């Protein structure tokens, strides 16, 4: 736990000024991308070589027997069934297809230098999604779109937007993302006359959990600001999602970045020296928190140079009503020296967050479902993955998020086996070590003794409730039946999973018939 700062290394001045207007002059340039160097990311040429419509984003498990599409099941297939796992990671993420074949544009949400964002409707399932469209002649932006999808496809966290798939044709790249129904934080700050510290702490806590997670995954966001933090729903729910990973990048240990990217108000001082790392995200989070409670930025100027000078000085002033705990936290986040700047995990332990503790109702039923999770068939694993990846139901997300965060005691975005055992002991829930060992042996696809949020935790604790509903079964059938002819063929299945997973089709279709009818599909669900 942190402690109240007795002295501050940053320069603090008190002022009674409260700026409720944001109509001051902005810097001339918000994004500087001319000198960007993209390290170790996919180029359009690499993309052409690496991904096709017949290849899944994630390589197949080495335990899986390779079979040709025309081969039939053999007695040894039982071994394959025991070792093969199906997760949403196995779904095809990149497609060389016209997006109009699968999605219908409903309306535009806005446009910018990157392209345009639309609300689109999936023609098979009728679900609404967001689509970011970038014209391929914009080579630099096209490259960023590929990198954004590449990064997002590896991230699995309750407070990070989910990317579903990318459609690429000769004219454009179209990234399909989950549609968030709520407004962004910027709009809420401008419209909310009493943006309390408690509310800011709730949002800041979730944001820093997301940042702690991506930093553990060696990803730096580089564009954290209120416009890129959205409420998940528009119903009073205060859960957020971090969006827009367009200029994010992977960064290896002891490596530095040099590109001057991001929005000027939120740039850390070391960016101007073209020598920086993950710590710039903490600075941007600090500016965001400051802006939430002050309705003004800590560093301002009428020109780019004035802004740079203000940021490099590290001098900012608090309004008098700002609590000492928040002042202490902001001074540590807006520390000029990045080596002395607080980390996301350290920030989460500070007194200000302890004071406004992010708490919720733990759903013990979800925990019981995890404890009692047993080995599933390949068909069940496929259905669980379809539900958690594509099916949108906001009713259960709140309790699932709260339960996941409780079990994730070290706040790294994953539930380790030891964390799970300790949580069960604290809750005095009946279990055995053998049960937990069996759970992780069955559920953890990567064999690293951790559970991810959507791919594993939700699949085991939430999806099982939905699997017997007719609505869910119909939804899953529609997702697989790509040509919408009322039956599932090997071609339909490979469109979802990729042709290198055709052996799975033969395992799920032991009679080796040409197709599975809708009635046969429903009969595969256990009663």
C-alpha cells in the first residue's frame, strides 16, 4: 500500500482556477508520424506471405496429428481428441474477401486521417459491430491497421476492446471490432459537471489494470487519452474499454522507441528526445486522470513549442479541492524522469485507489462452475469458443468481470493456479488441490498454469449456461454455415477454422458425410 506523500519531487502550485471549458487553442499538430520506425511488425508484403484465408492466426498445437482433408478418421484419432484443444485463437482472423459479403454498413461513426469507422451488421447473425476502414493506397495507415490487428489478436482482457477479424481486398482493409455502446470519457468529462474523484478512481483503476496487462505482454499503447477510453454500455454501467491500438507496438526488454507519436497533450517528455519505453503510457494515464478531475490539462501551450516546453518543465498546478492522495499519485505518474516514474502495478497499490477501492459482488456460482469444470468434447470446446468470441450478452459481463478481477490477485490480467487456490481458501469454498490441478490441466490451453479472461475463464464459467438455449445453438449454427444453405459442409467449417484444421472437421463428423444438417447439429448438444 502506498502512503501519503510528505514531499513532492514535482513542482506543485495551487490555484483556485477551475476551467470548465475546453475551448482553448490546441497545438497545431496532434499526431506526428513522419519519423515513425515500425520495429518487428508486419508489412503489407509480410502479410501477403504470412496470412491467407486458409491459415489461422495461431499455429496448430504440435500435439495434433496432421491429416489431409480427404483422409478419414483412424483408430488413432482418439489420441488426437485427447490432446487437441479448440479456442477462439484458432479462428481465421485475416480474410482476403470483400467485407460486403459478410457485413452490411448501417451508418458512419466518424472519419479521420486513418480512414472511416462504421457501424456494421453481420449478415449471418444480425449482430452489430464496429468497422474501421482504411484504404490500401494509404500504405503507412494500411501497415498500422495490420499491426493493430496483430497486437489486438494476442490480447485478452476485460478492459481492452476485442478485434474479431480483418477483411482485405484490393481497395481497403476493414477491421471488425466489438461495438461499444457507451460514450467516450472525453464526452462524459465535458458533459458531467461533477466528475468526482471516486468516479475518476473507478475509471483510472480499470485503465491501469489494462495498461499493467499490456505492459506485461510487452506492448506499449502510445495513444492513451479520454477519447480512446469508452464505456462498454450505455446503461449506467461504468465498465470501460481501452481502444485504438493503431500506433501501439510491441517492445522488447531493454529496447527503446524513437518515433514521435501520439496526441501532444498526453506526450511524455522523453518522447521529444526520441528515446522512450513503456513508461510513456503511465504519463498519459496521469494526464488523463488529471484532466478528469480538473477539466483542464496539466500542460498547455498555444503552439507545439510552447506545449513541449511546458511538458519538459514538469510544472503543473492542482486545484485546492484535489485530495492529497490523488496529488501524491499524480506526482508519481507525472514524474519527469521515466526511470523514477511509477509503474501501472505500483500505481494500483497507491492510497488513492485503496481509498476508493474498486469493489464488486463476487459471483460464487461462476467460481463453482470453474471448480466443477470437467473435460469437454471437441464439439463443446468449439461451441464455448464461438459463444465467448462472437456472442454478445451484457447481462452477465458485470459479475464475470468482478469475479475475474477478484481471482486475479496480482492484477496481471491472468489467473494463475496459485491465485485460484488462494482465493478459494479465502472464500472458504469446498475444493481439493486435485480438482484445481485437473481444472488447469483441462482448461489451460497453453499449459502455463494461467487462465485468460475470454478464451478460458468465460468459456468455462459463462458459456456453459448458454449452450443449451435454442437461441445460442441457432447462433452457433449460423456462424459455421457460411454459405447459408441450411447445412454445414467441410468448406463452411474451414472458412471458420482454416483448411489446416480440416482434420477437426473429420473428427466432429465421424460418419464422414458430406455435410451436417441443422437438425443433426442440434442433436450434437448434450441434453
